[in-house]
C-alpha cells in the first residue's frame, strides 16, 4: 500500500514513505536551511471566526500541508508565525510532526512583511537560507521547494522567487519585469495599474532568501500602499534597487501553488484533491463503484482489490486491507480493517480495528477502542465501544457491547446490553470463550461470564457466572384465561361481531399440586444462586 500524498499533496509521513522525492535534486548541504511559515492572518475573505489556516482540506488543517512539504527538506529551524487563534494554530503546527518547529506571535496583523519581521527573533543566531511560505497554499510539492532552494544556491542569489502563469491572475501579486526580462518587483493587485493587472505571471508566495539579506530588506519595507500593510512582496523591489541578486524559478504547475482565500477556492481544491486521491487509489488497484460520492482523505491507505461502494467516507489515518468490500454509505475515521473485511451498508467505524474476514453491519456502530478479531460477525443495530471481541464470535442483532471482552466462538444474542455505567464510573464485563448469551440479556457490570457458560434469554446477570453453568433469571409465565374479553368489555369495546373459530379440543393440564409447585420454585432458586451463596444466606 502506498500513501496517497506521494507527490506531496502535503503530509510529511506520507512523503517519507513514498520516496517520491528521490528524483528531485538534493539540497546543497553547505548552508543551513531554515523556514518561516505565515499563519497569523484571520483570512477575512473566508468570512469565518476561525483562522484560515485552521480550515480543513481533506480533513486536515491547511497549515499542516506546507509544513509537511517543508519537513521533507529537513530544515534546521521552522518558525510558524501565529496570531489569530494562536494556540490552535500552534497545536496544528506541532501535529505535523515536523522537527525543529517553533512559533512566533504576531499579535496584530499588519501584513506579510510585518509577520516575517515577527519571526526574526526566532532566527537569532541562524545563518543560512530561509524559505518563506504562506500557510494558505497547501498543495506545494517538496520537489518544487527543493528546486527553489537549489536555484537560489546555485545562482548565488540573495533572494529567489517562485513564479507561475495563471490564465486568470485575479487576486494575486503580479511579477513586474524590466525590459531585459529581469525581475523588477511585485505589485499587489490593489496597487496595480490597469496595464500591470494584465500581467499573467504571478507571485504564488514562495521565497528563498539569505537571512543576512532579509533583515535589512525587511527593515526598509513601508506601509504606503492601498491596504496600509507591510508587504513582504516589497522586499523584491528593495533588493533589486539595492543591487542584490534576485532570481526567479517558474513552475508550470499552477494547481500546485494556488492559494486559498475564499470558501469557494477551498471547496474547489477539496474537489481536486479528492478526485486526484481516488484516481490514484484506482490506479493502485482499488475499485470505486461511484468515485463521485466517495471521500478519501489524504492520509488514508487502501489495499488492492478492495471495492468501495457509493457514499463511503474514509477519513483520518484509516487503513483498509486488501480484498475488502465496503457496500456503501459508511463513515470511517482512523479505522483499521484487515484483509477481506466485509462492511455491509450503513456502518460507522471510529478508532476501531476489524480483523480479517470479519463481517460488520448493516447499520453497525463501532466506536473508539473496538477490536474485532478475525471472522467476527457484528450485525445490524449493534453498538460497540472499548470492546475486544474474540475470533469467530457473533453479535448479530440489536446489542450494546461497551467496556467488555468477549472470548472466541461465543454468541451474543439479540438485545444484549452490557450495563457499563452506574452514573459515575464505567465498569467492565468479561465474557469467556464458547459462551451462549441468550436474547434480551442485561449484564450488570462489573460482572463476568466464564468459558462455556450459558445465559438464558431474558436474564439480568448481576453476579459472576461460573464456567459451564446456566444462568437464568426469569419470571414464570402465567395465563389469565378470558382476560382479553373482560378488558375489552371494561373499555366499552363493541361486542365481537364474528364468532371466534372453535378452539381446538385439548384437555386442560391439571394444576400442579402445592407440593410440586414448591419443589419447582426451589429448583429455580438453586439455579439462580450458587451453593456457596445459599449457605451464606442461611
Ligand atoms: C499574498 C501576496 C501576493 C500573492 C498571494 C499568493 C503579499 C503582500 N501578497 O497575498 O503577492 O500573490 O499571497 O497567495 O504578501 N499573514 C500573516 N500575517 C499578516 C498577514 C498575512 O501571518 O499580517 C499570513 C496569512 O495567514 C496567510 C499568508 O500570510 O497564510 C498570506 O496572507 P493573505 O492575506 O492570504 O495574502 P494574499 O492577499 O493572498
Ligand atoms: Mg492568500
């Protein structure tokens, strides 16, 4: 199985596992590499109270994507500039698992140039090249970042920019060139002249800069523009004017460097990423019966010859083995399915493991901490939570199995409930191997049912059941002859119009003698109460 983000659509671990970067040129080791990722803005155009970089793409915060791409270049130091929802942004950054991450606070968002200034104290004592990225451009590949760094170093540049041509450059800063083709600066759309707005070469926001040059250049940036902000883009013109060496690298993959500023752009990118992810898994041998309605997150893995039906959502770090079948309309988050699992229609599986050849559903809910061994059957309307179910055991109908263990080859009847919660604490139920639990059983935890025991239907198990024993707590059934007729009469029901068919002739069973009744009652008590307990109660 190969993670989907092979070409880096982000997430670092996926990259490392894929080895896809091997074809990219190696980063020269002579100078240290650092990075700054800007993530402090609210993202006004998202019209949200949530910081833009915390909005999710493929179920993962946007910010984790550029960090993952950076992570595979092994930078010495990565400074994430946070501001809006700083704590949440810090946590998202840490969750990327990238080594050497630290954060800098930009308390007031005064522009991208100001944000980079806020990061500088965290680069104290660092000499080398710094990659500057925006947290709202998630799809960049590590190979592209490497090319940027390599061009910068090979050309002995002070500052190198990535550029790209967009048929519709609306919203982006335009690259302004001198007559000889050398870059002169970047002009933001709001500040651009009509002629400059026709330029289709734009600034996607990826820079590599010598840290020694960055400090003085940033110091010279002013906020004399339409937005009264300190633009990072102004360092380009300042560097050129200062006679510094400024280079550009053009990428021909516009999709890879597109930024997200609105929810429409986010949804479009989600659709692109999803289609691409599913296509990649199809190429790897997975069948999607309806690719348009399947949702597969970027960190999901799926084995070959698995068939995924319509409306299936696979999120988080879900792992699906090979030869599985997911009938449709199921929601899986951080789930692990071994090989040849059959998930029937309409299941919910969250942080649960399903062993090979198991059959689950339809309409089953496997919650966190569920572990099903091989060949387990979990049927309709069964909910499990922190439940370890042994091999070949079946719970086929209408049950709740929570905080419990069930051994191998047992059968849990319809309507079985583990009563695990006393209002304050959760308690465990232990059921052994080869146990038969009859329908409509309540197991009042903490309680155990030992191997080879049998619990009769309708039993409330309040004490441990010994191995091989029958546990039964059942009110004897009795008949009140003629009750229904009297009931109807009491309630003023119309008299029966049609005569009931004659009852079959059967001799009434004589009522047992008083002595016999006492004997039966005694026997019932002895089944429900083991000898030791009886002795105690005497
Ligand atoms: C920016 C560029 C523009 C480029 C585009 C590419 C500037 C001035 N403009 O515009 O040339 O074409 O990106 O997508 O740089 N941020 C902070 N603090 C701030 C402001 C922004 O951390 O004070 C962060 C944001 O959280 C975001 C990133 O910087 O992650 C970019 O900010 P955004 O407002 O999206 O810039 P654009 O208008 O897209
Ligand atoms: Mg932007």
